[in-house]
């Protein structure tokens, strides 16, 4: 009898532990939005994020004034449950755009972007401490306009930068820069020669030690563009160059490598006035040749996040016509290795902050949102981030919408892609 009672108690304890673990995991997923900390810069959009060794999430955003004529960097840290710990608007530093955020081996934080240098653009990078204060700034003088497009981490110390330079013939050229990030020392800088107008989009460090550079190839009059893909060795020498067979003039594109060495490419198309959008997904082999593809409707994706078992998440928004006007609602789609959807979710009236607004306001004037960046966290969750156009106090939302600005938005998904 005592043995039976002991077994029963152990069984109950196991059930309690399982339930507690389930609640704990659920508490680490959900929708989070963060009010703007500056009265002068009232619109925020998160553009990059990274995970710290203690599972905190560091986020980098671009804060803009009401007219979007001026923009500054925004840095914040949140815990693994999405609670805001520290935020810091860098009000003394004007930027044009921001592209990447990294935590180095020495625990310093590195942020990258571009800023205006008179009538042209120049790369901009800063080293931050964990409070978001700048301890070192680097912005080299350039003769020709240079925009920093993407950065990838090679080994925790060295980074690879993909940038677009305009030469003296006014041609766009893709340029790669290998940077010792701890010393802010350029190890080498090499232009990818093509004699065509080409603009960098993404740089990816491959498992074989080489690099993948995704870009846009423009027509001579710059009216049309199509994707171009390079494989480059660690010294910056191109190994091959291919085009990707998709319609011209996509909205956004991205690429990643799966565990088998295949390349997963996506590009999105949208027609706002029709409220229609789609994202094309293509699996390429190691030489950049197409193996399979699929078209995912009702999402204009900005990027993708690879997951275990070669699953991946498309993130972006769905463009639809609502009350005779186009709106965007943040959306993501989880796909399997066969490129077919497994799960999807679009922010709706049942999700916060819409669910907290008065019913008539939610019905007539819902929030608009977009997911612009994402990463896979060490515990298998996925963090997606972007912006949401919403009232500062949802419970007292103005029915005319004149109390709204773009807030920083983050969604944390569990391993199955749900929250």
C-alpha cells in the first residue's frame, strides 16, 4: 500500500513538473511592443536583433521623427520573456539606415549602418556597452557614395561586410570588407567586378568556409532589377555567379543555407492597390541551380529564419484592402523542407494590442504592422521583430487614429512556430 502511494505521489510530481514546464515555456512566447522613449522621435522600426549568452535579446531599431526626415539608432535589451530591461535612443547620432547587430567575444556590442556624408552616403559602425552607450564610433570618409547593406559573423571576432559602392562612372558595385571587429581594423576590401549595376542585399557565411553574396542586377536605365547570386571564397574571390529565375522587380529578397548545403531563396511581390501579395520560395543546389520551388500567397516576406530539420520561417506582412484602403498586418509562415506551409499566423483583432482597444475602434481602424527581421534562439524558439502602428494607450484609442505612431514590435514563437 505504501509502495502504491509512493508511486502515485511520484506520478503526480512528474505531472506537476511537466505542467510547470509547459507554463514556463508558454510564458516565454507572445507578442510584445515597446513605447517610443523620445518625444522628438516618435516612429520606431526594429531592424536587427541578436541573443546574448544569458539569453537576453538585444534589439537595434531606427527611430524617426514624425516626418521621417531625421532618424537615430535605438538600442534595447529584453529578457527571454520579452520584458524590457534597458532602452537607449542615441539622440546625438543621425543615421540613414541600420543593417546589423552583433555581440563580440569580448561582450562588446557592435552596430552597423549607413549615414549621410553631405550629398552622399558612408558606412557607419559603433561599439556599444551593455547599456547601449557608445564607447567607440567609426565612420570613414568616402569619395563615392557607399551604403552598408549587410554584415555576417565569421568567427566571433572577424565580420564580413557587404556594401554597395558607386564608382566614378556612376555604376553600382558590390564590395566586400573583412573586418577585425574588436580592433575596428579592415583586413581587406575587395570589389566584385562585373561591369554592371549590381547592389548587395545579403551576405551569408557558409558551412564550407566560403561566402554567399546575394544582390540585385539593374538594367542600364535602372528601371528594372533581378536577383544575382555569387559564391565567394574566404579571400573574396568569386567562384561562380548565377541569376535566379524569378520575375523582375521583387519587393524584398533573402537567402540562407540548410543543413544539407542547399540554398533556400525567397523573394516577395505585392500590389498594394489590389491588396494582393505573394512570396516565391526556391530551393537551389550548392551550385545555385534550382531544385524545387513554391509560391506562398498572402504574404509579402521580408526575410527567412532557418530552423532545425530544414524547416524555416518566412516573416513579413499581408497586404489587404480594409475599408477601401490598403493596410499591412504582420504575418509569418512556417514551411517544411519540401517548401510547403506547416503553420501560419497573421496578426488580427484577437491579438493584442487590437484586442485591448474599444471594439468599434478595432473594427474600423485596426493596427497595421510588419515583421522586418528575425533570428533562431539557442533554445529553439524564434524571435521576429519589426514595427506596429498603434495608439500609445490601446484601451483609450482615439477613433480617428490621431494618437498613433509606429512602436517597436517583437513576437517570440515556440519550437513549433506558435505563441
